[in-house]
């Protein structure tokens, strides 16, 4: 299906699109979630299911999203609903694509709230406001920053609340970058922010690797810390004990989704702005490699070993690392407090997190903007205003209902776990089954000198869909009862689901408007061709 093409933006350089896609993937999941997961699930043992999932579901879905996006983009479609409809030729698939937009809108809403935490901590280190010493002090600071004790805690003094003010700044920064467009906003910011992020992370990693054994405690040197990260067997847990735990495999697969931004539809949207013969295989591999390097090499070698050296292996337990945020906002400040020049490295680390978060959040906001532009045929300013109001409401909603982080956790569960798996399954099925697998791979490899190994035909057609389905069913069986109980007894959880439902219905409505416009345009184009004939 082809619609009448209008003037559109395209990435100006291959470097720009690689930086943008890598920026969408490189975020808090790399520098917070990955180290925490590795510490919880046996260090080096966690790497085995992580890399298996990376090759069996990560890489195939990344390739599928790049192909789907470029194929539809050259036909004038850039939103997930338009992409799904264009590729499959089926009207109802546009509605399926609208769930990708729901997913990214909800993620943007609470991600910007977390982004504000990163900025708060970076500024505290920069201006010397982090004069604390014990784990109790840092835990108290995190509770105050987040407003963990009571709903509305961050609104007690309005915008005079420094933590809330930082979140508002993050909102405005995201809106400004998105308003500037694909080239002047997203590509420009990612082209300097990603290299800056890499420099910051390398500086911290080198400092950690040169620590030696600053505490003088036997068994807590940098070598011991690296051994914990990379050795599959640990003194208190064998390789088999780690791998026989189904949650280790779920964590590995889940981490791949978070780290590569799979199932979001973001890659589809970004790829839709590439040209017909751009080398998307090389671009996708470069972006994936950059993400993997930041995660499995840099983050793994700087965060977990530092915590191992200063706090000891006994600290890296499920009791102490009870969430993805613990290692970053509660553990590492204590590490930086004990580390020579800790204030400088603390600032670099949280500034790094801030940059990583912004490059991710601008990517998750773009799909909603694109759908509004296509669906309502309005300009970027108007579409940004509409999407901005919705995401700002979501951000303030999350910032108000902070007690036990119930709102954030509920949205994270239903959107970042349930919807992501479903949409990833849909995309790999479209690539491998709706299209002929050979035709899909031929389209993917258009314009590239790289040949995808033949065995990936089998992997993408059979292994990836089944692996995804197995992981999702297992995870759902283990986690769903707890969430169901929370929803039935917690008003905030119910309100959070209500917000998700509102965004879903809104995107379905916009998709219906887009469909009506696309079909009208196609009908006019068909009549024009018939008249000419």
C-alpha cells in the first residue's frame, strides 16, 4: 500500500541514525538494570542466558524492526499503525500497531520521572550537596528524592521542590528536542550525547579497574570483583544452581528487551526515515554492538566490581538489591563516598545516567508524535502539544503517587513486560510468516554488503517466536498472580491501569482517523490513475 508522499525528513548521515537507534537502546536498563540483574543471578552465570536470548530473540527482532520500518517508510508511513498496515496489507493490523504507541507513551510518562532522579543526583554531586556517609543516609536520600513514604510528598512545596523541578526540566528538554525534529533535534542531540556518554563511562570504568584493593580486605580486590562478574560459578552458588533457576532465564531475556528497546516500535519508526538502499544491516549491527559494549563490558566492569570491592560479596544479595534502582541510587553513592575523588566520579556517573535517559526518552516520545502527524494531518507543534499534555499528565501522576512506587511499578509491569513481549511476537511473526522469510531477508539485505548467515532463516522463523512465547508464558505464570492481587486491593494500581486504558483508547481513535485518511488518499490516487488510463 502506498500513500501520496509528502516532504519528509531523513537522517542526514548513517552515523546519525546509528547514534539515534543506539541512544534509544542505551539507557537506564544498561547502567542500572543490567548490573543489578547480574549481581542477583550469579554474576557470570547470568551472562549465559543473557547472550543466548541476545542471539535467539534480540538480534532477529532488531532486524525485523529495521526491515519493517524501512519498507513502510519509503511508502510514506512512519507510525507503527501505518507500518504494520503497509507491510501486511491488512487494515486491522494498524490497530495492533497502535499498542506500540501506547507502550512508548506510557514509558515516556514514567521514564521522565526517573530521568529527574538522575539529574537530582548529578547536581548534588556537582555542587557538593552529597555530604552523606552511611547506607542509612543514602537510603534516606533516595526516599526523599522519590517521595517513597507518602503520595504527594514531592508536591508539598510545589515547584520549589528541587526534585520536582528537575523532573519538569527533563520534560521541557524532551519536548524541545522533539520539537526540533528528526535531524535538528534527535540526530543532533544523540550525535554528541552518545559519544559524551561513552567518554564518561570509560573514565569511570578505568578508575574502577585501577582501584586495586583499597579496603585491604582479602578477597575484595578488583580481580575478585571482575571474577564475580565473569565467572559462571561462584563460591556460594554453582553454575547449575544458577541456570536451574527459571528466573535467571527470564531475567536474561527480559534484559535483552530492555537493553535493545525491542517491541517498542521505536526502531520501526526510526528505520522508516532511512532511504531505500541504506545499509540497515550494518546500521543495526553497529547500534546493537554499541549497546552490548556499554552493557556487558562497560557497565558490568565498572558498577558491580566497585560495589564488590567496597561493600563485599555478602552485600550483593536479593535482600539488599530488591529493585533495579537500588544499585544505582542507594548502593553506588556509598561506593563513591568511599572511593578517592568520589565526588567527581559520582557526578560523572549520574550525568552519564541522565544523558542515557534523555537519549532513550526522546526516542519513546517520537512514535506518538508521528502517529498524531499522520492520523490528524497536523504539524509537529500541534502533535507535540497533544502528546506533551498526555505524557506530562503521566509524569505528574507518577510523581504524585510515589508511595512504594505503586504507580510506576504497575505501569512498568503491564507495559514494559506484557505489551513488549506481545508486540515483539507480532513483529517477528509478520517478518517470518506473514511475509515469506526469504523475501523478508532479501528486503532486509537490500543495499548491504553483509550477508546474514543462512541458519538465521530457521532461527527467525521457528526459534525466535517459540522462545518468546515460552519466556512470556513462564514469566506470566510466575508474576501475574502477584500483580492481580495488587490491582484488586490497591486504588493507585487501579488508577494506573485506568491511565493505560485511556492512552490505549486514545491511540485507537487516532489510528481510526489515520486509517480513514489513508484509505481516502488511496482511493483518490486510484481514481487519478484510472482517469489517466
